[in-house]
């Protein structure tokens, strides 16, 4: 039996949520309240886990993510957050 795939889930800490919403290119698309975002994201996380995929939360901190986007030449949008989380998983696996 093969080991389940792993995916990185961009995760926002409550203390960073407002700063992220304000600074992200698509921040206005995020729910205005952290709890609304958290509940919806945890529900999606459970659905993905039920499919046999290992979900790893990757914290998105405003300064670190902003610097990574600048270095990578990417806008701070959902696609960049997904890529950031995926790269963090690779780095974690590499040791």
C-alpha cells in the first residue's frame, strides 16, 4: 500500500489575519472575519483528509510571505500561497 500524498494548506494565524487580508493581492476575497475563514478551511481540510491525502498546515506570516513573493516575482495571491505551501512541504521533507 502506498503512502498517501501530502499537500500543504496555507494557514493563517488569528494574529496575522487582518494584516494578510490588507496586504494580499486578493485579500478582499477572504472572509472579513477570521472565524468564518477558519471554519470553512477546516471543513475543506477534513474533506481532503477523508480522501486519503495528508494535509499539512503551512503558516503564512505576512513578512516572510511578502519577501518570498518579492524574491519569486509573484503577486501575493492564492496561487502564490499554494506554491509557497507546496515548497515548504518539500523543504520540510528534505530536512
